C-alpha cells in the first residue's frame, strides 16, 4: 500500500497520513493506566509472555538492545534484570516515555536506559549499530509495517536479531467466539471503568483483527530482508513471538 491511500485504524479506514497521530492520541490517553490495563486485560498472562520473550532473546552483557514502542520500559527492565547491557527505548509517544522514565527512576536504573522519542518507520539511529531489536505489542499500531521492518533490519548489525511479540490468531479451534466476545465487548468496558477510555481499548482490540496472522507476518519479515524467520505461539496463538536475523 502506498502512502496517500487509506489504511486501517481498527475497523475504521482513515487517510494514510492520519493514522500515526490517531495512534499517538490513543496512547496519550491510556499511558498512565497502560500497565494496569495490561494486567486486567490479559489476566496477568502478558507477564508470562514477556518472560518467554526475554528467555528466547537470551540477553548478554555486551548486547545493545533497541526496544521499539517500549515507552513504559517493561521490556527494557526485564532485559536488564536478565543480564542485558545497553538499552535504547524508542517510542513515538512522549507520554508513554515519561511513564517509563518515572518507573526507571523508581528502580534507580534510569541511567542505564536511553529514551528516544522517534517513529519506528524513520529511526534516527545509524546503520548496523544495534545488536538486537525488540518490538512488543507495537508494530500493529505502525502505519507502514514493511517500512518499519526495513528500518529494524537497517539498524541491526550483521548477525543481529529481531524479536517481535504481538497479538496474533488463535490456533485452538472452537474458542474464537468466546475470545471475540471478551476482546471486542468486555475489554472496552474494562477500559471505560479503569482508564475512563472505552474508545481507545476498542481500537486496540480491533487492531488485533486487522494485523496479519502468524504466517503472513513471517512472510512480511522475510520480505524485509531478514532471514531464519521463525515463530512460537503463546497461549494457543492469542500472542505470538516472531524471531529473525540480519544475515
């Protein structure tokens, strides 16, 4: 899809150039309650998914991690706790970054993290300078996903790794109806009660449905020039981790 056309914003079709600002408004609204809502929406499962994610990443003390769409710092903190080295957290949303910085200050690790307000589709980072790129629950909100993947490849060193954690498609037959009712009806109500924002959580639930399934996303990663693409389902495909390398 070329810029200038329409793109998805949940189930709504919006002009290509409008999506980024709409997404920014969503996360401006939910930033202060984002982590609490993650616990409520997933029943705490996101913590297990992120633990599996970090285990698959295998952090090292000499590894420089770029965590995209990581504003509140959750992945960065886990990376450091697991023995990782430098971390750059990049997020398009300044409000999310402010939450992350405050959390890092509370942990007294703010000096270990560089915070960068940047669009994942146009990163102000030199070519071949990063050991690993992670993106957890962020790429589905980006307008030009192929361009974002190409940027991730560009900044990775040869031999560097890309690892994505994202909501995906159920691989367990018979549960689709229950899952749809929960995510499309109950999650927005929780958003209204806890974060005073039903519309943002309706968008987030809808955005899962418009994101490519596991195999299609794997093909997109390969098309961006990354190799050895593999994925692992979590909780029956509610979420999935995709791994690839710059060869």
